């Protein structure tokens, strides 16, 4: 098909073969996009360059970027600008809260520092990246995509301060969409159902959550990074030229259910 042919994309958030960002990169490559990547730190550099190689992308377009650093964010676009005269797609697939924030009761676990870190890395970073990418993205039918989770809207046990950060991220998507629409930039989010990635590994009871998602979803299963990738490719392509400011669920339908019986 190749519905992303001619598109140049930057993907932020690959950490392993199971990352949602990896599923997105695979769909983008299949549809003919050219892809640049960032990695959080040197520990992840090898994995990201290997993925670039596997997808037939230039390993020269893999840049370090810890999103808490304004200098590293600026350096990415300065370097990218040397190879590309513009950018069509920016994917933000980043989320983090200190581990202690994601266990126990909300009131008990939340701290000023946990709040600040989770919002800085998981929500502010979208605005920061969009701001730095703007000169390369304006006036070319470009698109920005972020990854969110339904705990932004409804309470999920243990997700705690990350729920507040995702609510901020979804609001950021709308404010960016309103502000950047006139400059030819669409901004959307995908709200994914639970997937066993690195960010999910080690979360207490994650297997139970996957089982609950399978049981409660109309499709009676969880979703894959391939399914999120395909939706991401659509939303970031010109096929979605009329869609901005939207959060699209890729969750096998779970979000529509207000109640499910335990056995059935
Ligand atoms: P993942 O661990 O593969 O990806 C998370 C990424 O965040 C990693 O690449 C990591 O390097 C990056 N990151 C964390 N702190 C960073 C920092 N300071 N600077 C730069 N990068 C940083 O896990 P994932 O599940 O693929 O997560 C991707 C996105 O999808 C996140 O926004 C997550 O909240 C969201 N999401 C995940 C699920 C799920 O169940 N896995 C469901 C819905 C939404
Ligand atoms: O967004 C996420 C994961 C976010 C995440 C995960 C970690 C684990 C390691 C953020 N920060 C950290 N910090 C770490 O130290 N998801 C949507 C997956 C997820 O995480 C949960 C979930 C679900 C679903 C945490 C508690 C409850 C449900």
C-alpha cells in the first residue's frame, strides 16, 4: 500500500522489541515512511540502532534524547535538520513515574517529587518536543501522536499519579491541536489497552490486569503493538487529514464497558 510514502517520521520511545513505539515503527516502515529515532540513554542505543537496521533505516538518524533535558531535545532537531529539510511525523511514546508511585493507595503513595517527575517526563515532554519540532513541521500537513491510557479518565488501581499525568497529556494534545492546526499540524493520541512491555513488566498484578482486560473487552482479548502501530500509521498519514485533537481507543473495546460480570 505505502500510504506513508514520502513521510519523514521521528519516533521517541523505543526501548525494546516489545515497545509500542516498535510496533509503530514497523507499521510506518511497511507503509513506506523514512524513520529517525531517539533513545533515552546509552544503555538503549544498541537496541534502537538494531531496530533502525532491521527496518532498513539509516542508523545515522538515531539520536540520544532524555526528555528531561532541554539541551538534548534541541540537539535532536539541530542534528535532524542537517539531514532532513522538514519533519512530517513526530511520535511521543514516553511515560515514567518513580516505581513507588505505582503501588499502594493514591493518597498514600503520591509525593510532590513523584508528581513533578511523572508530569515532566510523561506530559510536559510532549509540549517540549512539539515546540522544538515546530520549525521543521510547520506548513507541510504534518502530524504529532502521543500514547495515553484510559486511567486519564477513569480510576485504575495503582496507576495513581500516572493517571493525572495522562490527563495532562490528553489535555496537552487538545491545546497543541488548537494552536498548531493553523500551521498545518494535526495532534492526536492513541489510548491503548494494557500490553506487556518493559513499562508494564514488574508492575504488581499486571498479569491479572491483562486477564481482566481479556475478560471485559467486547473482543475478548487484549491488543497488540501491531494493532496500535496500524492505527498510528493511519492517524499520522494523510488518510486522517480531517482528524485532530482526538484520542482514539485501541483497546478491543474495553472503554465502553461500565460493568462486566465476573463469570461469563
Ligand atoms: P516502553 O517501556 O517500551 O516505552 C516507554 C519509553 O519511555 C521507553 O522507550 C523509555 O526509554 C522512555 N522514557 C522513559 N523516561 C524517559 C526519559 N526521561 N527520556 C526519554 N525517554 C524516556 O513501554 P510502552 O508500554 O511501549 O510505553 C510507551 C507509551 O505507551 C507510554 O506513554 C505508556 O504510558 C503508553 N501506554 C502503554 C500501555 C501498556 O499497557 N504498555 C498502555 C497504554 C499506554
Ligand atoms: O503507562 C503505562 C506504564 C507507565 C509506567 C510504568 C513504569 C514501570 C517502571 C510509568 N512509570 C514506570 N516506572 C517504573 O519504574 N501503562 C499504561 C502500563 C500500566 O502500568 C500500570 C498499569 C498499566 C496498565 C501501573 C499500575 C496499574 C496499571
